[in-house]
């Protein structure tokens, strides 16, 4: 179940990551009690990313997931 979900979330995330010119370093999907937790680690090879960029990625990815992909 988590393999398919991980692939789906990666597909949703990559366009937003490319838009900000950052790379996907790691993506983990796990269950914590009754909640599914998604962890995305992204970085820019030269210079890193800002907290504002993290917030933007989080918002865009969550909106897309909430809209059903």
C-alpha cells in the first residue's frame, strides 16, 4: 500500500520541486497511529532552500493531495 502511495506522492511533488529548482532527496510515507505521515526531504545542490520555499512546497503539495492528486 505505501509503495503505491509513495510513487503517487512523488509524482505530485516533482513538478513543484522542479518549479523551485530543488531536488528530491528522500520521500517516506509511514503510519503513525491512525495518521499517515509523509516526509519529504528536498534540497538545492548549491545553496540549500529557505523556510519560505519549504512552506510553499508544503502548501502546494498538500493542496494537490487534498484535491485528489
